[in-house]
C-alpha cells in the first residue's frame, strides 16, 4: 500500500481553500529593512538568478499565454508552502524580474500570517486587485516595497544610480529604478 492509499479518504479528497494575503501593517521602512536583511541572510549578491532562488525554496514559475483562459493568479501557495508564480508570457525580462521579487514578497510577508491563522489553507494573490479592498491594496504596496529593497539594496543602488547604470545593474525597468530613487530621496 502506498502512503496515499493509507490516508483517510476524507483527507485525501479534502478541498483546499485558498485565502487572500493578509497585510503585515509594518511600515514601509521596516519592510524595506527586512527585505535587505533577508537578502544578506542568504548571501545574495546583485546579479543572482531569482528563478533559482524561487525553485530552491519550493517554488515554480509558470507562464500565462495571451490566450490562456485563467489570467488571474499571480502566486498560489499550497498548504505545505510550495508555490507557483504565474508570469505573463508577453512581458519582458526586466518586468518579470521585479514581478518575481514582488511575488516572493507575498510569500515571505503575507503567507506566514495566512498559514498561522488558517491551518490547512493555501494562499492566492491575484494579478489585479479591486481598489476598494483596502487590505489587498495594502498587501500590494507591501510586496512592492519588499521587491524594491530586495532587488535594489540602498547602498548598492545609490552607487549604481549615481553611475547611471542602475537598471542594468539590478535587472529592473527604468520605472522601478526611478521609484526606488525617489523612495531613497536621491531623485
């Protein structure tokens, strides 16, 4: 008998509920400091492969085609913590790099609270958020703050920005560079 066959049939066929992210309510500066600490804790250096980091932590990346029926999910986290990040097949590498870091932000910031408050549930963050849902809008801000600092740590960013090569150095769009520069007060 396999392990699956020995399980209680009710457990084996149990439907998993997927809940939306729950905000940390931490400040922007606290989230950005946390992101930089996480980067240092795992010895990441500029130019690292974000896809490798995601795979090493139980994640996978899928691409959504222009004609695919389901265009909604951006990250789906299973109750066991394994996850899938879904990227659009018609965005560029620089945009995808930031998106991967953003979805990783949902995983490290929002998933622990969902998991702890709702054992046995998964989490699903969608591509588009209704502006009237303040909690979800807050989660998007938090994931963006995380991604920005995780990809572009302040000290390295300041030097690259001054040299005029931040987009190339960090593998992000010029728009992401300008937002980070404004946040750091150097623009």
